[in-house]
C-alpha cells in the first residue's frame, strides 16, 4: 500500500534515501508479530515508563494518554474536551469543579471488563501523585488544588495535614469534586494532561511497577497494551470496552522507539512508517528541502529549548559565571545554521503570546565583552583558572551539532574548555534528575496554555526544577500570581519572576522556541493537526486504506 504513491513521491523518497545513509537497525519490527499495524508511529526514543507518577517526558506521555484517560482528554486541536467525565459543573466563584464520571467508563485488562471506572479511582490516583514518599517530579502541578502543596511539601516546623483536608472528594462512585486554592483559568485544560490520568488503584496508593507491563496492565483509555519489546516496538490494540470506541478507527498501532534521525526519515519515506512526530528526529541541514514537501507539517507551539546550570556546583554556583556563559551564545546562529525549521531565537522561557498574549521580559543579549568582564570579576580573566566543565546532552539527532557550536562559542568568547558527554535518552533524564552535570541541555513543552507552565517548575524544591537553584522572592511571586485575579497584574508578576530566573540569576538560559513538526501524507492519514500544545491523540487518527 505505501509503495505506490505516484512518481513525485517515489522521486522524493529516492532523493532523500540517497542524501541520508540507510541505517535500518531494528526497523523490521514494523512488520513483525502478526503483520503490519494500521498505524506505524515513530515516537523518538524509548518511553521511560507507563506509570503517570514516574515520568515527565513527552515521548512517554504520548503512550500514557493512549492507554489511560483522565476526566478530560485532548482533541485534534490540542484543547481539552470531556473524557471519563461529562462537562464539569463549575461554581460561580470558579473554585469548585464537580465532575460526573460516565457510567459506561470501564477498566479492562485487554481481554475483558475488570470493573467500572469510579470517582475513587481518581481520588486514589491523584493521591499517589501527592504522596511525598512517591517523589513525583510533577507533584507541583496539583498545587492549584486546595491544601495539595501542604500535604505534599509541608513547610519545616509545620504540622503535616491529613489527606482528607486536600480539596478532593468522591461522595459517590460517579461524582468527583475538586476544590481549588484559587481560581485557575487553565484548570479544565490541565486535567487532560497525563499526570491527571487515573490508574487502577484498588489496594491503596501503592502500585507495583509490574502493573505497567504487558499482561498485567489494566487501563481505561482508547487502546490497550499488547506487547512491549525494549528498543524494538510497543504494540497497542484498540480497546473495545472504551466508552468512545465507536469513534476510534485504528485497530492496531506500532510505536517505534527510533532515535536515529536517518533511520526514522528513511523508514517514513519508504513507507515503513505512517507518522513521525518527534521534533528531534529530523536530520540536520535538510530543513530547507524538507519544508517544501507536502508531508512536512509544522507550526510554532509552546515549547522552549534551553540550558540548565547546576547552581549547586562550582563554578556555576556563581551567577556571574552563569550570566557570562549565557551572554556569549549566538542564538540566531543556532536557529539559522543548525535547527533550520523556522524556530525563533528565545529571549525568555515563556514563548511570547502564551495564554492571553503574555509578553515576557527582555532577555540577556549576546554581549561577549560584558561576558568577559563578568568572568574576570568571578576570578577567571580570559578563562584562566577555569576548570574543565561538562555539557550534558542526549543522543538525539541534532543535539551533537548544537553541542559543538556551544562548545566553540564558550571557548572563543570566554577562553574556557567544555567537554561534551552524551547519553542515551533514559540515562540522560536520570542524570539530569540527580543533578549530576555542570550544564545540561533541556527542553520544556507547555502542559497548558499559560505562562505558569514554564515558570512554576523553578520554585524551590520542585521536582522539575533540576538546577539546584531556589529563591524565596521567586517562590513568593509564583504564589502571588496564582492568587491574583486580574489578568494584567498576574502577567506583570510573571514578568518580574521570569526576569529574576533568566536574567538576574540566570539559572537557565533559553535558546530557542520550538516548532511542532509532523511528517505524514495528508491524502493517506487524517486526524493530525499542528497545534499550540503539540498534542496528537492517536484515537482520532484515521488511516485511509
């Protein structure tokens, strides 16, 4: 079917197969184990896990939200719509959301219905996220809920509160009530995010990791897990017991963990895959050519590529050094000479226009002379005496090119030496989490369309902070923004906080804002649209036979 696309496409595929070396290691998985799936989807690296509590990356999230469904779900435009619940009732003060669980919502092991989905499943699952012992990086995303922060992260000297004081209740099997700490304009979109998906918790908040393996997984989403072979494929099958199964056209999906850009592109071009989403899977230097093809789709979205400094480790415990390293980066060169897909150089963590047209503060400008003065003030004139430091990055296609460019900028601008260790994606995430780096490549995709999704994570002790940096004024600003009802004043508070984070402290350095990229043939595949949140639910995709 995929090898008869007409002369123009065959020529295009031939051109690119000549340009890019063929490295089909492991790609026979798309046709192994019972024939070709309805949709073969290249997802980038291997997923890090399927437990919503244990992951924080977009690659894993795409699979999690195919297996599990929250109260709300994302549609093809990346906006929230009713999922396991009908449209919630919202109190006049915008503090209380009452969700009504669908009576047809069911848990299944892939073979038969296990039991109905109830409001207590959401109560127990959200509690799992908030249990301090579980150490969920994303626990803070629940802090808009009344007393959630006090339960998860009690202040030193305070008396721990009981979970019953958190603003969550399940008065009956079909009713789930959420009470917020403050009005949260993005809450409806928030609960469609992967963290708010329930898991089948029946014996308390503890769930063994084996529950998330083929043969053991009980799920409630549009697909069930059939098979998972590491570094080969993850196979999904349509869930016949899903409440909206009539509107799911795909019977089977193969999710391929291909992190090599040449392999991924060639597999797509020769018909071995139908969809390629990961923005890191585009071969460097082919951007201008690929953008001319009808299968190339892209749009600006809420995502930022940035650097984290380890603010706990010398020499980057000195903000002057961090600012100097930021100020010798020529961001425009990175987007024009390396990424080449229409990305905008970033002066801020928050992409301009986020939410209701938020405009971030002006960021640090490229200024080599000022950077050198800062290094001299910190005790490293012309780089003398500066230790060898390491820049950590994952083994993804374009990252080595950016790493080499940054290394050159830092050496030429500051006279310092920077080593470039790269790691496999899972290892890289683990290393970043334990702060075992000097400088680290990072990215953040907005979980919802509001500046808070980019700024809240850098509060002191937040599991997604991963810089070692903390500032009480910054923390107070994020709290103040959450309590501020006036949108203009709220954005002013965010601007001051972002200035502190990126300019004064320079705990992070934004480099560019992403464009969302999707590879698919529009005459063969529908249900994928570029959108601000880069959400592309598999349940709405239709492949034309």
